[in-house]
C-alpha cells in the first residue's frame, strides 16, 4: 500500500499581486524521489517557497495536505516540525553562528529534544564523512566564505541531521562540479528511505543519473504540464521546453 506524504491539489499562489502557481497538482508517496524541471521563471522556487510557507507567497486557491493535514495556514516553523525541509537555491551566510551550533540548535528546535554537545558532535562527524566534508567546517561560520559547492553540501548535511519526512531540494546541484554532484547525490540517495520522500528541483540531467528518480515532472507557467520517468529529462536535454510552453509570447 502506498502511503501518501503530500498531496498538492489545484494550488494557486500569488506574490506581489502576481499569480505564479496556476493550478498545480502533485502527489508524493513515502519512498519516492520526484524531480521537477522547467524553464526559468516557471514557478519552481515559488512552489518550494509556498510549500514551506514563505510569508510573501499567498495561497489563493487549492490545498496542501501534508501527513493527512491541511497545512495551508501553518507557519514556517510548524511546517519544519511536521517534517518539511527546504534546501535553498541561494543559501544565506550567517556570520557569528558556526555550522555545528546552527545544526544543533535547529535539531533541538525541530525534534523538541535537547541535543547533548558530545553526542551531537559524534553524529555530525559521521554525516560529514559521508558527504566528504572536512570536519573543520563544523567550526566555521555558516556559509561564510563557503564556495558554491560547500554551501550546497552544507544544505544536504542539514537535511541528513534534521531528518525531514519530505525534503525539497531547490537546485542543490547548480554550480557544482561533477565530483560534488556525485557526492551530493550519494548523500541524497543514502538519505532516501521508505519513511521519507524527496522532491528535487533541477536544471541538469547529471544529478538524475545518480538519483534514479521515480517521477520527472515538467513545470511550465505555474502548472505541471507533463509527468514521466527519466526519459522525459533526456528529451528535455535534447529538445528543450518549447513543446510544453503554453504562452508562446
Ligand atoms: P523558477 O524557480 O522556476 O526559475 P521562480 O519561482 O523563482 O521561478 O519565479 C517565478 C516567477 O515569480 C518569476 O516571474 C519571478 O519573478 C516571480 N517571483 C518569485 N518570487 C517573487 C517575489 N518575492 N516577488 C516578486 N516576484 C516574484
Ligand atoms: Mg528557482
């Protein structure tokens, strides 16, 4: 029996009085890896932000059912506690806060359990090793002076520590070299289990070679216009999005 993690129904959203999502439907079950591709400005990051509860984006129609509950009006922090995670396309730098402190505080907040310094450090080291991150990163200020690849790895590290039920990765592969893509994909794949699901937003096929997604969706102009398997990503690589466009403007 498939167990649904999220059911997005007829989602319409608005930002600054402009409608971006225009009737988006998507169901994700436990154990699945889904990929969303689409041209620039299609609404991919908007979808990620709406799912996470970004205050600038308003839902004007439709529903987000997460763990059998409507979360349309739930605040960002509550969504995180329910098990939603978003890795940002452009991670922020936070001077003065170390990676380790940030992750330990986040984990305490989300799990409602105090994280002991030494026990936490042990887990952190294990996860960092898996991502081939030097342990010295734990003591550095969050994302400050990190290369693009290091920032992205740090996002994946955060995911493996927080253990969300649904992880949304917004272009986690952008700006990564081939080795970093392989390591990041390995981390994502290792995290994927029958207890969670992963939604990957990407422009590139490379990550799909490693991730072996169950479904690939094409998002154009605020809607999913086509769903298929990895072959769909190959087709996009060859032919682009032209045939899926609706506006032709
Ligand atoms: P994608 O991630 O698919 O490239 P986005 O979701 O980032 O696209 O953007 C979709 C559209 O929504 C774009 O036209 C963008 O300018 C607009 N948009 C997104 N966020 C905002 C915002 N905070 N304010 C105004 N416009 C926004
Ligand atoms: Mg985007």
